[in-house]
């Protein structure tokens, strides 16, 4: 046998496949790598395998040298084996001898196709006419490869005869296997990468129903379509069946219908067009056919009737506003088409692609204008010609928008909260305008910064969910809402909503600026924490030999930035630290500690306290003190205003026990310190008082 004759129907199908660039289960590849592709189909008691070399030249080599099939048992009882168990199933899978194909080609069109691809002296498609002769001029090796692969895809028995398929029945339900197919082609001739698949009976799944099967019934034709891309690895062809009573179905065509796709096509649907008679019901269903010859379950049934298409289509011409709520529409429609229609229907929608609802019906066939009195902000109209055979033709859409410059009302009752993860939930009272398009949401991170828009387009729901970074330094977040109507008129912004973030960031630590010790007194000054939610500062003290810190001062007034510690003993050494606490009770890290020694001073208790009184009537502060010791020669009075340094203010003669300060400024804090000077040049301990004037 030198040339196998193909039937006419098979020849025509193959010609169409070449012209359409057929997509096979394994797929033709343009990759430079030659390799074996393997697929499997587990069933309840067996595993079916299919393979093929992925390029024409590697396919030809595989036909000549054959393939080796190995099986490795990888797991048993859901446990991976320490060492896979190897089994060589066969070492010489190749096409059966040429004489066996002669009998097959007489009874099986796919057998004839495979035989011609394998053994034909020249690859000639018979019966194809002039188109076939064009195809015959194409590259013969590529055609053999494509047709042979197609035939194996359509008939699993033919795939087995071609050395491209195997059924493994020596399998167990508690095991999973790795099948490897190795081309026996010598590497000196061509390097072909081995292929494999990992599977087991446990992976068995029933074949799925075809997806999204629909039918569009037109004038004397039905356009059937379904999503074949989703199941492209399961089904390579489909059986299409038709019925005229919904019960008795018959196949359309002798061969399964194969989906044809152009390379790089974005269309995921397969289309089939059937010729029918008008005004008669037809029923359709499809079944998928896998690369292993299995026929899947039937799809849903689609039904309908072909209808004569109206010859003429109405066309909206103009719109004339009678008032803010009324418009007059005119259209054109050939007078000779009046005899084919029952009349017209005016349809309206809120959007161009929305559902069009009839608003004026039973318009006479001779009418060419109509008034509509219930206009909204935006109106999309179509005029429909209603045929006498229950068919119809729609005009193109016309947009009608009356003048509208009134914005929506300001959104009210804006509320919200921030949870511990930073998710913000906002809600507000919904506006009641009919032409409301939606709301725009704005956010600001600082009170005086410009707000940024969060919504890309207006949203209808009076709620919004946002996310903020609760670890950022700003403790508050600000929101406002603007309503938008369908003419994009903007309402005034809502009242600004201020939300406090959950506080998880402790304040920054305060820092000691100066520290001095003088005659049994320690004076400290500091720079406050820079965090804006600080509530108070705390100063702790301990002796160097004492492990325990003791609170010695709490500054709830953030204007207090200094402290005098008089409860210290001369000759001892002390350490001080300062921390800040915020409104949420979080504490900062301690500022850098300071350590100092209190030196010994002159005679103790020379001054018996320093007292101050504010005389608002005289606008003065009166200082008084007591003293003992005959060797006192004078007193030094120091004064500090707010955060200014402490400076010598007055030197008072001995015997003075009272001083009135009239050089004052309202809303200032005054700190006074006084000490006695003795005849031998020594000083007494300080006495201090602090007043807010």
C-alpha cells in the first residue's frame, strides 16, 4: 500500500483544519526544544495514557524508533515511599505494521488519516478540489504531523495503534504513579526530552458538562456557541445533536465537531451555525469527546425558532424639549415598511447599556413622532418597530438630558470609627435625589492639609471602608463626603469628621537640657516630648547605690519644664530620668539619665523658707522669708521668668524680710530663689518659691 484513500468528508474536514490552524489537545509548538508531551485520564479501575513528540521531526523519529514507557510507584496509602518502585511497561511502542492499517482505513476514517500520515508515499488529500491542491503544496512533513495528531485525538484506538497510547489496568486505588515516556531515538540523531505525568485512580473525576451553551435563533439559522477554552484540556471535539420535538435527538454530521481557533485568538468560544426553517421550534444539545474517546455528559438544552428579520430599521432623528420634563422625539422609517409592522414602541433606560423598559406602546405604524412627559436627569431612548411575526428591530440609542444645574443636598450625619487594625468604617444619611449618581469620599491626614479623593468614581452606597496606617505619627484622620448627581453637579462638602486612630505608638522621650546642684538643691530643666498627644511628664530619682527608681515630680502642665529637688542630702550621688505619658497611657522610653553629686553647703537652715503672695490689686508679688544667724551680711535674690535662665535679680541688705516685685507680666510663671551671704563669704542653702502671675 503506497497511498491510502481518504473519504470525501474526511478530506474536506482536514482541509478546513489546516486552513484554520487546528488546536490539538497536545498543541503544535514553535519551541526549539524537542520533547514528549504526556496526558492521562484516570478511571475507576484503570489509567489511560496518551503521548506524542511535540515537533514534526521528533514525531517522525518517534514513529521510527518507538517509545519506552516506565511507571514509578511514588506513594502508597497516602505515604511517600522511601524509594520509588520502578516498572518498565514497554520498550517498543511504535505504529503497528503497514498491513494492519489497510483494514483499519477501510472502516475508520481516522484510521485512514493516520495511515496516510504514517505510510503514504505522498500526502495527498483526495476529493478536495482546487482548495486541496493549494494545501498539497504546503510542507508535507508538517501536514503529516498535524493530521496524524488530529486522528489520534479523535480515536483513542487509533492512538494506541500508532504507538501513542496505553491503558494500564495493573493499578491499585491506594497508589499514585509517575509515568515516564522516553523516546528511543538515538541522541546522535536528535535529542528528545522525556515527558511524564503524575496520577492515580484517586484522581478520577467524572467528565464535566459543556460550559455556557447558548443558541441565538435568527432568520433561517441558529448560531450555537459554548465556552470551549475552559475545557480545552478535557475535550477536543463535540457531538452536536438537534431535535424538533425536544425528545428525539439526532447528530448533526457524521463526525464530532472540532473547535478551530486561530493562533493567539482572544475568543474563548466555539461557534456552529445550523440552517433551519423559520417559525418552527428546534432543540439543541452538545456532548464533549475527550482525547481518550470518552463521551461526556450532555449540556443544557437550548430551544427557539427562526424568525424573518424585518427589512427596515427605525432611526431616531431629533429631540425637542417642550419643558423640563417633556420631550418630543421624531424618527424615520420607510413608508413601504408599514405593511410589515404592527406599530412602534418607545423604550427608555437610565444607562446606555441598561435594561430598556417600554414607556409608550401601541404607537401606530404611520406615526413618526411621540411625546414623553416623565423625563429624568438622564434618559436613553430607543424606538422599536414591532413586526407582525413577533419580530422587531431597534433603533440606535438617543440620549436626552434636560437642563439641570441644581446640585444635590449636602450629605448629613457622617459617622465612623477606626478599629485596632486601622480599618475605617464610614456611614452617612443617604440623599433622596432621584438623579443622584453617588458620593465621593475625601480624606486628610492633617487638619489643615488639602483633602485627597479616595473614590475613583462616585459610589451609590452611603457607606465606605478605608484603611489607614495606625503606626504613622499623626494620631487623627479627617473625612468629608460630597454628593454628585448625574449631571456631575457637586453638593457642598459634609461637615469634616475627625477620627482618632488607635494609639499604639508611645510618645517620643523627653530630654534633659540642663542640670545643676548648688548647696543641697538639684535643679533640672528639660525639653518636652515632641508627640502631640502627651499628657504629662514624670521625673524619677534614685541614689546610685539604690536599684529602685522613685517618682519625685509629675508635670501635668506642659508649660512646666524645670524642677528643683530640695529633698536631697549633701554628699550623696543621685541619678534622674524623665519619661512622657500620652493620653492613651502609653509611656515613652526614658530620656538619657543624668547623674550628679550634691556637694556640701554652708550653715544649714539659715533661711526659714521663702513665701510668695500675689497682690492682684497692686499688681505685685510680695516675697517674705525668715532667717537666723548674726553673721549674715546680705541676701541674694534670683528670679526666673517662664523658661528663661535664673539670674540675680536683687541684693538685699541684712535684716530684710520682705520684698515686693512690681515688674511683672501677666500670664507668666515666676521662680524666685534666695540665699544668705555670711561674713566669711559662705552661702546658706537656697530657698525657692514658684508662682504663676
